[in-house]
């Protein structure tokens, strides 16, 4: 009887070894939670990062990206407070610097990945004529009597910060600062214009490109605001080695093609 039980245990162990060997190549370098990366990314990258995450998982069995999208400021403050992110993609350098100063990112992994532009949008059915966004132009006049400008909150949302700087440099801020509809992130500003609840919105060119419900009526000069750079880095204390693998993937031609599809200028 004992010999029979011993033979059964040996047989079960052998089967488990065979199953494990068969699964190893399917799981890539790791399995389960150890291969899942939590990516905190600026709201304006939602479509591109969603596609790239799916592509990364398809190309790398056993590895998966779980994205969380919000304004760069919100995400940076969450990381500062200990949120378990592994990678941070910001829509401006300010909030990446904020985390670097607090030693919350792996500074050696940081690089500027993307560039963008800010534009003025109106609802698709709007009859508003194109606006020449140049020094001295009146944003208040373009808004009409009681219209408001939909924009990411200029106190902390990168798109709003860039927009405020541009309007200040063009001499239009004073006339419009009391006529803003400040939103939690740039995608919320886009939605406000899509619904016709604001006659104009200030968003990234990439946001305007994904919506059939708005049209671009003006483009801000590149020299009216600081360069719109998107830095990316591994988060200190996260899965830094695994994050490095994904950061390298972001530099590949496949990832570049996705970013360019959504209108980003890839800078590496």
C-alpha cells in the first residue's frame, strides 16, 4: 500500500514538472502580478497608450500594462502620496520635476518621449470663422457675449498651464481670465465643447484629432508657450526592471507609429 502511494506521489510530481515546463515559454520572463505594470499617464495620451498597451501585451506574452489616466498633476500627487505606480508619463516637465525633487522617480530612466501643440476648438456645427491666433487677438470677442472658454484648470492641468502662458504672451489673458470653464483635465474640456456647452475650448492638437464633434478654428504659435514635452520615467520603488523593458518598447518603431497616428510628435 505504502509503495503504491509513493508511486502516485512521484507520478503527480512528474506531471507538475511537465506542466510547468510547458507553461514557462507562454509566460515570458514572469507570471501574474510580477509582470503587470501600473502606468500613470496624462489624460491626453489615453487613446495612444491604450493601443500601445495592447500591442505590448501581444508582443510580450506574460507582460501586461494597466493604465490609469488623469491630469498629470493629479497623478503626480498620487505618486507622491505612495500610489503603487510603476511608470509615469506626464504632459509637462513640471510635474516630472516635482517627483524628481522628491526622489519618487528613477531619474536615470527619464526621457522626453513626445511633443504636442495647443489649439482652439469649436463644436463641429459652429459657424465661427477661423481665428488668427496672434499677438493682440481678442479671445473675449471670439467667445461672444456670455460664452466661456473650456480649458484644463490653468492652476494645475498642463494643457491649461500652457494655454494661460500662451494667452499671457499674446496679450489676451486679462480679457478672458474671468470667462473660463476650468476642467479637471484636458479631455473634460474637450467634452464640454463636444456637447456645445462652451463655444470654444483650448486643448491639445491630439485631442482635437480624435473627435468628429469638434473642429480646429485656431492654432497657437509654438513660440507663445514653453515646448509641450511629455517626459516618461520609472517610478522609484516600483517594478523598475520591468518598467525599463516597457520604456524601451516606447522607443520602438511600432510604438512610434501609434503615437504618430494620434498626432503626437515623437522626440527621442
